[in-house]
């Protein structure tokens, strides 16, 4: 073979070898997390979070009743979450990545709650969801989160069924069995009530459940329920139920409803000459309660997640920062639980080896002795929070601390 031809063969062979190597490298598959998602081969732990995001914001979702009859619930919770996001970003975010919050209004309707959460997960691609306050709405949203494998933390839905939805759903508030027990203990031990009557919203999972748990605990403590009366949320006239109730002469009236109804009920209670103490749950918590109820609600008691006059440093520092952000407004319990829910999520995001749903859920579930505004919080194996429950009283239109109870 002539020398020129031999040279051409050598060159062509070298080119073919080089092309083969390059193609082989391009076809080498990237490692995956087991679910088909590619990940950097050498990145682990928090480094994986930063590398996988490429500096993009960590997107979290919030669904809330920003409008509707219980709008203060959603607005307060959103304010608490937004304060937490702002503070976390000022401190460097999550492993150098900013946190971005996307909030959708569910208008206080279960169907809208499900739609909002579906949009957050499928369109916005959030890594986790915060919400709701009302248990019926958290049940709707929780089912969607469970379906898609995205962790959800409810700040203040207390019905036990919420976290029974599945292993993706958590709460940072106490549950109704404990809240009902605390209200019953307070009625028996502090108010010295021998008898109690109840008036509850038959359409709300929260109200029905809390009524049942109060009744159970009150009778176990030796008390007697004189009557149980029901209404439907939004009713305006309670005279029939209250007239029946008045005839039984209870020592205390338990009202496990939402502030909008409770304030109107209180007005009619006092108008009918019923003077016994009024007692309720955390659904009372809103600045609208005293504005609507006026003197009729003065002196009433209810269970809550925090009290602004509690002197723990976590409480007073939170109030100071909240007022600085929101023009001197005093945060209510929903703002406090929203803030705590966000901080617990951020803490888990910093500890998780991956933003994948199961890994993040595991990190949330490992939360122990977290010092929040609403108390020291630990998540138990059922994804519920072990934490204190407070009793507060309305005095001069303001919420004041009375007592604190821990689970037995």
C-alpha cells in the first residue's frame, strides 16, 4: 500500500476511535433517585439540595381562606408564614437558595381547597404545602397532597382525621381530643362547673368533633351534660336552641364553633338572660370576636395556641417582629401557628437529604423539641404535635393568658 494511503487509513482510524469514545460518554446514563429523577452522582445531604436546585428558589405553597366568612383565619396565617419566609431569606434561605411562597385563596370551600392544592402541586411544582386552618379544608387539601406524595403541614387544623389522611400530612397544633379534655378540665377544676350545655355547628368537622371530646371528658371528670343543641354555620337566629338550653340551667355553656357564629350566639345568649360563663375552642381566635360580640363576649374563655401576654421570650420577640412588619398589629394565634409551621418546614428542608416527598416527610416527622412561638413542639409517630394547650380569657376586648396544660 502506498505511504499516502497508509497515512490516510491511520488518520481515519484515529477519527473513528475518537468519535466512538465521545458517543459512548454522551450515552452514559446519569444516576437517578430511584424514581427516574436525575441527580448529581457525588452530591449528598444538604449539598444535594443546593446542587439539584441550581440556585433556583425553593417553592412552597399555602392554601387558605383569604376571603369568605372566616377570612381572618387565612389572612393571619398567611401573615405569619410570610414573616417566617422573609426572616429565613434574610438569614440565607435554604442552603443558599431563596424561599418563595405561593398562596391561593380557597374561599373557605372544600372544593376550592382541593383545586388550590392541585394547582400548587401540578402547575407550580411546590416541594411542600402549608394549610389549612379549618379541618374540613385540610381534609380536602390533604387528600391531594397524599395522592401526589407532597408533604403538607397544617398550622391549626385540630380534628384527628386530618393527619389520618396519610403519611404526607402533619400538624403543628394540638388535636381536638386534647383540646376538648383541656376545656373540660378547666370547666370542672377552675370554673367549678358541675353541669354543662353545648351548642355546636353540625356542618363542621371541627365543631362536631370538639363537642364530642369535651362531652366525653367532662362526663369522665364527674360532670353532667344537660343538653346538646346544634345549628348550621351562618344561622342568624339561635333562640329556639338557647331557650331549650336555658331551661336546663347549666353551670357553663360550651360553644365549639368559629368566631363569626360564636360572637352572634353570645349576643343572643346574654339577651335571653343566660349569664353563665361561655367557653370554647381555638376557632374563636380572631380580633373580630370582640368587635362583633362586644360586652356579650367579655369574660369568656377559650382554648388557644398562644397568648400575646405570655412572657416566654419566643412569644415576645415574635410579637415585636410581627408588629414591625405589619404596622403595629398584634398577631393572633393563627399568625403564630402559621409562623411555627413555616419554621418547622424550613428546619426539615435544611435537614433532608433530598427535596423528594418521602425524604422531606421523614425529616418533618423527625422534628423533636422545636422551640416555637406556640410552645416546644415534637412530632409524634402519628404526625401530630405534642405541645401545650392554653386557656385564654377575653378582657377589655383583648386576649389574656389564664392557664397552660400539657398532654398527660
